[in-house]
């Protein structure tokens, strides 16, 4: 309560020394907020829910829809019919952005605009803490990773002003949304088939990338769209080496880092690239839900070198956007704090190793039909795969069986599936990132927020099915 | 955000002119709060939910359990296990009062303590607006009306320091909790049978009251416990005339005004009494839920003359109390505002008349088994009764039938029921406030918050059953 | 509680007849839900918040993240760190869609998937009720109108499989996000300048559209992107007449109906077009926030003829999406009910007329510098404009003055502004939809949810400034 | 969703196998609820917030105020004006009890009534788990411990029907609310001064109790009101030995077990007493907030032998009561589960020992002005005391200093204070439970929910002040 005379008035309601002590505490809370607004970093310790709600409450009172004497005439937005809806949005209703610029501040919603700016700073800090110290700027986009990648591709095209650049080089990764993002942005993907190594790992073919660029002509190619986070036995693309090729031919590299923030080796590889003078990353894009434990709905675009590129991406979003993914992330990062975030990251790394060693020891003990594919373990530390030594029908049953026993995360990948993802674009061996993988296998992620008990439950279940 | 430099810092996040405008709005909101704290009256227009939550959020940050660096060692309260529970209490967990004094401020909860003080002022103002301009002080007690009456009786006894005063004169009203309150406080009720008038109304027998006082001896009598709000055909006790008797014999009058705040004639009668030099009311007690549209749980003790009596009541509550009834009422009164509260009161008066005239016109049209008991209409403007011209079994069925068709308010009162309420205290004709009422009847209240549509639905239903 | 034996068990806790009666009520509630799921229309009367929360609670228990014995291993989404965030999403965290198909049901979130399907049905029904009886299918897209238009353009291109179609014909409307949407989708806009009528109204030039199609060649043109809802004095595009041209040349018509749902004449015009065999609308797109009183964030794509087109749009969204705009709309439509929605629509129409007549009478009374531009009134019944008879500087001050007096809706449009919206695309007279409008003017919308008091406040304020 | 045909209808909205799987999960959740309702014990593992809200939502739909077609006519309660208030009560508004009987089920609120019954069972189970296996019945009373004790005293008097019994024997404990409870119930306390042992501990004087009974006459004495939980160096009353005296003279023993549930030795002592045939406890009363980590507001009355006594207490509450303390406790116990509750209890015991040993080691290291009073440690395992070797003024400063450094739990007790608590009842040495304790001291509780970090912070702070 910042009005002059609060202390005096309150002291006529309750004892003056209690008012004084309480105001000391209030001031301490204000200092926390001040530090947040001026330093724009994750607070060391997470805020309590009360502190978060109090802050949001203040910001809400800065938005016009909450003005005491607001005259709503002429407004087309900001009115909320349902109190349930109003309350779930903490009385923030104007969304973010203005005239199709995501990070512009919305004149009718100063509070929401501040939250947006702060959230962008906080998530950039979180990415630095995850191992990518050289990231310069990040923004949260309230769309999924794929749509955000589309926005990045289109921004890159606009910034280059070279209408011929209609191809995107894409080392194969069997996940539909990225291909769709290329298509949605109006470009044509050039698929680069992967290398299948003897150790069972699958990786991008760097020679193919380079020779394809030479063949198609760099002047026709917008960028390489590489992928860092992926299901084993595929390994993350080596963005540093790919970046060197991109640098050499003067094309961009857009990195689909969907759930890579949680992996130190991935983040350090990205960091090395953006710090380099001979390798390039235009931007890297990550999911909010897969890295920061928020509901599905947002993505983060980050850049280490050319921060004006981030502004270009912001300007290409065609309208005013939902604030929810930003608000979820803002609340969550404040609630975690620096300590909480780093603890979650560290625990995940430890549990990944624990999980792998548990798998190894448990599989040895039983004459198992499953065996760990070791080839990807060094390079892919988010996901691992188990080959399944069973006929197709029975391998399929393993997956179904897990799903119906409420274990919905693991995926069974069968040899020899094929699928048409885009018109004119079909894949053999779809799901396994390569035409003919030698095994059926089961692949799973060991993602942030995983708990030790889940690992035990899974192993028990796997032995059963 | 009251910290110095907020405007400057925020202006580096978003445009300075938007910060400036938002701060103007924030300041207006602060002024509303300042007016509330200094004037301590219902705001003219109700606050929005956002404004209410923002205010509560501030007060919560004044309570020790929300201090940033609170060391909870040694505390036995204030810790809340469940986030669901924490949130429903707006992070206020310390309750109200201290060392068994309800209105004392709680050192660990300055914010809660301010809410309590404000709420007491607001409810006092609401009672003034309802027609009792001379009320001087009111407090919300987080117990039902009956328990609060017990507290008042005991306070009165303590303040008199006359251990002989063990009787409470009680004009009969067939409702159990008040009798229990007399018993709970350790007193013995003396029942005064009512007068049954020819017009069908039932009223307290003033002559009996006076002669009983003479008979038992005023030195043995604590007070008359009179009742204002009641189900027709009983009419409210004439607290002014009873007060004159009490004044004459030097005994107290405690008024059970359970749902009487919503009736102008009742409140004006109380007002006339407390303003008088020859009539007396020690205190009058009303339910929060029956008058202010909050969930069940609280009562308000008010006094017009001796405000120290209110303090005595406060001091007799043996512990620290739940804050919920106070918080519910605080939120509700802020949300209604003066305009909203007066509108609800006015609408109820209009709908009562409308209801009665609808009943009259509809009953004339049908050769009805129900007929309006007119005798109580002038004096009881909250409730009315319809006599039922049916045998007992069928009259009973009317009530059951209404209940099972989801019309749970009206009560059917049958002739000749009897009931034992306290050990040694039984009643004939229980429910009808008199030993032998000539009819079965149905009685119902037209309470605050009633809507026109409900009246139509009821009349339709009544015609059916 | 659907378990067998609930009634028996509950009847050992409380009286059996109370259990029985309560279960009758529960069953009635279940029937409401059943009707909702089977009829898929707005309920006649709105649901209460309790009924809505109870329904959401049930759906939440169908999502895997709430399974009692869920083994989260391998999951990368669905975990929520903050309880504040979890609760604001009603425990739904998986978003909507699957593998980049918006309306596909998400195997991990059966409850969320049902909400999505229902919401699409409900919003389609709401659009029918608004005057467009022939609409066949609608889906809510959790992006702004502009991004959704981009999705529609790209879907249209994919479905045509004609890579040459790179132009979009666009009758000028001075609002940035639509132009951006064309660009984001990778197309090139062809701007059609408007006609300025003598009565001050501005409208699309149908002859220019047709001659431009002939000039550029229909084989190169994807569609006309027309606009129905706009700020006066521009009038809505005549989608029926434009649709005839599109039909004639075999190109699409995508309609930007941003806030047009609330206007009966617009909706009936769209209806006439989609019902016609000689005019065409590919799809029409509307904002959720501008029509349905929810926070900013979503859009609805509707189609009257080719419902497979809606499926194509759904399939082009590249990922899994935020559920928030769907959930907000679902709650709101249930809360409004059919009666509430129709009442809001009717009230807006009445208030528009009231507003205009108030303007007329008040402006006559004062020797005003403002005068109503009558030309657009017949065709644009959402917005109207007042010419300002003041020098540029002072006209500008009017706008600033309104804004700083918390009247943030009206816009002052000055003659002779110019602006570059896209690289290579600049406009003269930007804001007024035409190169040289003869007046400065003020334009404002009379949008759904407007209240009578706001009109008075505005008129008072306008007289001041 | 229990309606017939849900599976079929839902399977037309989303894939049938996903519906089937979700319904399996829903059924598992229903089974959890069934187990809860039939076994009436803490679930082994705590429920998730989603599961709790879902259950509350179901119960809310059983209350008449949420009936779809409820006709509210005649109702005086249940209407809630503010949506904020409605929501914080989970749409339950009717409170608990009926006609002044707390545990009677409220016909208008079947859902609330079930919650009340379940909560009473759950809290009884929690008390069993805490070490008092022989407890037979418990009820939650929505008033503070003191008011609840008053209710128990009055119930005891009524059940004895001996109007002469006007004295309550009370071993001195310097805490105001219990004395007030005796007074509020209309009885006169007889204070029994404590014994000060050489080891610094203070305990009730059993000889004095017996001789006072003989002196006053058992026929005039209602009961002994003993106290188990207290601040060191006072030790808990030996309820077993006191119970033997009570048994011998045929008087009651009401135990103020305010925060004793968290102490195993206290609970086992109570258990031994209620299991005995030669010792007696009429009832024992505990605070909800001090034992179960809920906001301030409720108490639990428990009995091990005569469970009809509990019913008598229930019947003396004069009205319908606030449900909040019950709802808070219900949510919290479900959220804890048996495992969570036992873990909290165990952790507290461990931390008490840890705290004491930390104190010992830290105090030895510094030439401290504080020294641990060891005498009470064996018998009082909730609280301990440190003597302060400083002059009065400085000792006082220690307390003030702690308070203002946000350490609000510890209390400094000075020698030689005196206080009048009730009219005619004053104490010398007030605060220290005895007339002349040899030291100033600081006393603090180690209560449930305490965390290890708090202990360190406190020790650091203590060294500073």
C-alpha cells in the first residue's frame, strides 16, 4: 500500500508497532520485486505463491481493464464474461503484443507488457544457467515449437530479402511437426538421410549436407534446420560442425532444440557454436513445456549473435497473442528460482545415469528380450533405446501393454513402417530415422521432473510385459 | 509497487508514458483503499474482484507467515500443509484475536488484524444503512447466532457481577438454538407464552413478561431475550415496549435479531429503542449468512448505547478464532458497496409486497386449499404464512412434496406437535409458537437475495401439490 | 460418484432419504452433461460455475497426468512444477492436438480432447445463432486471427497444389496484422484501393478486384482476402459480390471476419454467400476475444460448404497447442448458454442504435466540432465515425486526451499519415483506408459487452475534451 | 460421469480406445473414493489436489444450493453474493449441523454433511495413528480449543444433571484462554498451584488436587481440567494419575490437549488412561491448527470410553456452524494421507532431539548467557526452555530483538510478572506457571511442520542477540 499516510492510518486500526514491523516485511518484499525488475534474473530462491500472486495482482492493476474509472467504450477486447475465466487469468485479459509485434508493449496493458519483458529476461537467464552462457536474447512465443520454427524460417527469408531461397536442408528426424513447420512457412524441405553407425546410433550425414548445398546452390537455400533433442538411438545433430558448413556457404542454421535445454552437453555445444567466429546459429528454438514444466503451449526463440533477428521474429507474428504460455512460464521460473532450476537440471542428469545403470543391471539379471543400445549413450543424454528381440507382433504388444498399464511415455518403434507426412514426401522405416534399422526397439526420454520412483515402477512393469 | 524508483525501472522495460498512465490508475486504486481505511464505510460502488484480491494480497504480505525471511521456529500455528487450503484463505492463516480476546490484534498477523477491524466498521455501517442509524459499534463473531447469544449472556452476567442472576426471560419462539444458547451459557430460561390474536397473528405477551419479572424478582433475572425476526404468523417482539419494562426493572434486553437486518421496520424499531432514554437494549445479535449472503458461520453483535459491552463480549471468547466468517463478510461488503447493499435491501422489500400480492391474486383465482394469514403482514415483513385447509396427513404431504421438488425453504407446521428441546423443557404445539394454533399452515421467508423468478416457480409448484 | 453402492455407503454416513434426494439432483446434473455431449449445442440456460467446474474436474480425471497410478517415465510433457499454474489450468496440462494436427485427439489427454471437440461444436452453434445458419464446421485455433489467416492461406495453397499461386488479392483495410499474415504464409499481397463515396463511406472496389484478377491471371492468384468487420467510415466488404467474382474465376475467398460475429447483417451476408451456388467463401475467420468476451488469444475458422477444408487447416498446425483459448471459450459458452448469448447479441444491436441516436441528439445540442459521418451507418453496424472539425494538432490532442482520461477504445485518425507496413509496402493516408480522406475523424466500435453507462460516460467526456 | 451411455457418446467425439482407457482410470479414482467412504480412514498415500477437488466438486453437487432446478424461495441461507466467496468455499455454503446439533446432517446439504462425517472419522484415525489407539470417536468443532472446552464442561454438567457442580479443578497453566473457557461455561475455577522441582521443571501437584477435592467436596466439583501440551519448563500433566484421582472421587477429567497430538508420549499416556478401568478421561480436546497444519479455527473433541459424551457435546452447540475448519482439515488429511501424516510426526520427533542437541553443542561453544533447562526434557518433548542469565531489562530485549528479526515464535518469560486474568483472579509470576521461578527464561515449541533450516537460522540469530 503505497499511499502516503498508510502507516498513520493503519496505526489507528491496530497497534503502531505491529504496523511498523509489518511494513518492514512489506518493504523487504518490495525490495525482492525491485531486484527482480532491475536485475531481470531468476531470484536465487524461488518466490512463494503469496509473493507471486501479490506481484501479479499489482501488475493486473496496471492494465486498463482493471482501472477504477475505465470507460470501455470502443474497446473490442479486454471484457471477460466469466468470472472463472477472469480469475484464472489473474485479471489479465489483453494478451501480449500490438499490431502484430509480439514484444511491443500493449498500450492498454502496461502490467501484462512488463510481465512479458521480464519473462523474456528470465527465460534467457534460465537458458544461460543451463549451459549456454553466450545466449544474448530470448523471447517466448505463445505457439508450439513447430509453428515458432515456421515463424523463424519466414523471418529469416524476409531479413535476407532473397525470394529465391526456397529450400530448407533438413537432416532427417522422424517427427512430423518440424516438416510441417517448413511447409507452413511456404518452403520446401530437402531431406538428408542419416548415417547408421555400427554401434546402433544414428546421426546426421554432414557430407551429404555439404554436397547437397553444392548441388542445389547456396543461393537457393534458406538454411539448415538441425535438431538437437531427439529420441535415441538417433543422436543430436552436431550443430557446431553443421554451423561451420552454414558459415562457409553463407546460409543460416535454425536449430530445433525442442527439449534440449535440459541437457548440458547439448547446451554447451550450442554455446560453443554461438561463441565461435567460424560457425553459425541463426537462432535456436525450444519448447516451454518440455523444458520448464509448464502446460503445453509455448516456445522460446533464442539467439547468441544477432539479437536483431529475435526482433524480426517478434515482428512477424500477425496479431495480438495469448498471454498464457508467458504467464505460466513467468510464475514457474519465479517459483523455481535459480536454486530450484539448477537443482532440477542436476537431478535429471543424475537420474539419467542412474536409469541407464539400473537398466543395465536389471537386464543382465533377467534373460531379457530387451537390450540397451549403447551407441547413442555418450551423445544423447536425454533419451536411450532398448532393442527388442521379439517378432513384430509381440514387439507391438509390448508398447500397447505399457500404454494400457498407464505407462504412456515410452514408444515402441517397429522396423519397416512407412508413412507419408507431407504430400509428395514419404518415408521408409518411419519412426527410426533411417530406412532400415536392424531392430525393433523401445525408446524413451528421461526428462526434467522425472522421479526415482518412476524408474523403479517402469523397470518392474517392463519385466512383466 | 511502492518502492522508490519503480517508475524509472519500469520505464526501461516498457514505454515511459504507459508506465506513467498505469501508475495514475494504480494511484487511484490506492486512493480507494486509503478512503476505505480512513473512512471505514462501505465504498459507494462495490470494489471489483481484482481490487478486492489486490487488497487482500497486500494485507497477506503483512502477516508473519508470509514474511520473506520469517524464522518459524517455535511457532505452533500459521503453517499450512495444503496449497489448496493456503490459497482458499488468501494466504492468511493466523486467524483473529489474541489470548482470548476477539478484537485484540494478533501480533503475528497485522494484515489479518486490520481486515478484522475494517470488517467490524463496515458491518456497523451496513447496519446503519439498513435503518439503525444509532448503532455505535458492531463486531463479527465467528460462531453462529446462538453461540454468540450465549457469549452475550455470559458477558452480561460478568459485567453485572451478580451471581444470583440465573434466569433469562424468553418470550416463546419455536426455534431450538436460542434455548440452547441460554443453556450453554449456564442460565435457566423462563418461557413466556405468547398471545394468539384473532387475526391469526401471534405475539409476545408483554403483561406476562412484566408480571413474571415481579414474581421471580428482578435481582434474579439477567435479561429478557427477545426475538425480532421470526416465521409468520408470529410477529417480531416489540423491542421498544419490552425495553421499557427492562429499563423499569433494571435488567438487560438481549435481542435475537437473527435475520432482521433486512427488514426496515425491525431495524427502525431497534433504532428507536437504542436512541431512547427510557427503553433499553443491551445488544442485538444477527446472523451473517441470513443477512449478508455469505456462507453459514458468523454473527454480528451490535450495540447502540454502551459500546464497552461489545468489548466485554470480545474478551470472553476463549481463544484465537477462525477468520473465515470475517473474511467472507469483508469481501462481500466490499463487493456490494453501499449502492449494492441498499439495492438488495430495497429489492427485498418490493419483492415481499409483490410476493404477497401474487399470492393473494393467485389464491383467489384457484379454489385453493391455501389462504393467506393476514394478521401478521403489517408487522412481519420478512415472512408470511398460508393456512392449509387439509387433513394432517395431506398437509404433511404438501411439505414433503415441496421438499422433494427442490423447494426446500417453506416449512409446513402442523397443529398439535409437541417436542422436548431441553431436558425438563417441553412444548405443546411446537413449531407454531403457541399451544394450539387453529390451522396447519405453511410459512416461508422472503429473504435477501430472493429473485422474482423464484416466486413464479413457487406459485406454479404450489398449485401442483 | 458413479461407483456401485455409493447410495448404500453414503446412507450409512447420513440419512438415506437425504442421499436419495441428493442423487436425484446429481442425476439431473448428469443429464445436463449428457445432453451437452450428445446434442453438442449451447445449453438453453447457462451452466453455473459449480456445474462447469464439476464437468472440468471430471474431464481432468480422464487425462493421464491425473491418473492415480500413472508412470510418467519417458514423458516430456504434462508435468507441472507450480501448483498455481496447475490449478489455473484445472489440472489439464497436455494441450491439444497430436503430431501437428490440431483436432486430432491426444492419446494422453482424453478429457482435454473431448473438451476440444465439444468446444468446436459449441462455437459452431454460437455462430449459427448469430445469424449464419448454414455454417457447417468450425474449429478454434489457439492463435490470433492473423496467424490463423496465415494458416488458412497456406492450407488453401496446399490443397490446390498449384505452386504458382503466390498472390493474394486484398481490398485495402488499414490494419497491420492481416498484411503480416499474408507475408507470414509466404504470399504476396496485391492491394486494391478502396472507393471513397460522397456520403463519406469507404468501400472495396469490386471492379478493381475483377480487373486485377484478369490482369494478373487467376492461375497466379490464391484468393481474395476480404474483410467484414472494420472501423467506420469503411464499410464491410460485400462478401457475396466478391464471392461471385471468386466463383467466376475459380479462386478462393478467405474472409477476415475478426469481430463480425456480433453483427447480424454481416453474419447474414456470410450466410447468404455460403448458401449460394454461384458465390464462394473458402472459410471465414473470427477472433475469440473480440466476439465471445474471453481474454485475447484465439481464433475460429468456419466453413459453410467444404468442411474438409477445416480439416486441412487443422492438419497444418505444426505441433501440439495451448489449450487455454479453447478452455476459456468452452467455459464462457457454457456459462452464457443460448439465452445469454442471444441476449448479449441483441443488447449490442440495441445499444448501437441507442449510441448513434445519443450522438446525434447530443451533437445537435452543442455547437460541436464533431459530426457523425452518416454514410457508413447502414452497412457498418459495429462501428461509427465522427468527423473532427479541428486543426491536426488539436485533433490529435482529442485522442490523447481521451486516452489519458481512461477512455482507451476510440481512435483518432488524422488525414495524411503514411506508414510502411511491410518491406516494399507503404500506404498514404494510413489509418483511413484511403489515400486522402477529407476529414480527421474519430472512430469507435460498439462491441459486445458494452454497457449503457459507458455510452453516457463517453459522451460526457467527449463534450469536455 | 455416471450417466448411461457416456462411453458410447464420448466414443463418437474421440477415439473409442482412448475413452476406454480413460474410463479405467476414472474407475480407479472412483475406487479410491469408495475405499475412503467405506473404510473411513486416511488413505495410505495422500490424494492429489485434482483428486481432492474432484471429490469436493461431487459433494458440492449434492447440496441444494447447487441443484439445477432449485427453487430458493423461503431460504434464508445458502445464497452467496460474491463469486470470490463462493469459489473459496468450493460452492459449499450451508455450513454444518442442524437445529443446534453439530453432527446432525443438514437436509439442505447432503454433500457437506458427508464431508463432516468423513472428516470426523479421518481425524479420529489420525489421532489413533499418533499413538492413541483406543480413541473411539472424535468430532471437529469449528471453534477454538477454549470455546470447545467450554462446550465440553457445559455438556458434562448437563449430562450429570447436578446443578451444584460449579467448580472446576485446574492445575495452573499460565495461558488465558482455558481460564476463560471455564468462566464462559459459567463455572468457577479452583487453581492448584504447581510444584517447582529442583531440576527446574514445573509440574502439577497431585496431592493438592486430591486434598482440594476432599476440602471442597466432590459433589460440588464438575471435573479436573488438566493440560498436556505446555511450554517448558512446565511438564504435561500426568493424566493417568490425575485420572485415577478423578475415578476415585467420581468426577470427570477434561483434558486440554491443545497441541499434544504431535507428541507420542502424550498420546500414549492418554491412550493408557482411556484404556484403563481405574483411571478416567471424559474427553480430550485438541486444536486443529496446532496439530494438523491448517489455518486457525477449529478443535477436535475425542473420547475413548463413553462415546455418547461426544454426541452430547455435539448437541449443545447452539446453531448451524461454519464448515471451514472441517473443510480445511478434510482437504489436509486427504492430502497428507497416512504416510504423509506419520512422516510429519516422525520428523518432528527427530527434529526435537536434533534441536536440543544442537542447542547443547552450540551453547557449550559460546560462553553463552543462555543455558538449557534440562529438567523438563524427558517429559515435555514438544517444548524446551533456556534460562537467561541477564538482568530483566536485557532479557526483555532478547525477546523484542527476536521478534523484530522475524523470529516470532519464542517467548521470553520474565521473573516476577503478575497479571489479572479473570475478575477476582490474579497470578504472581504469570507466564512461568509458578509464583517465583528462579530465572528469566526463553521457551519455545518444536512443532509439527518445523524444518531443519529454521533451527539453524534460529541458532545463528540467538548468537547475535
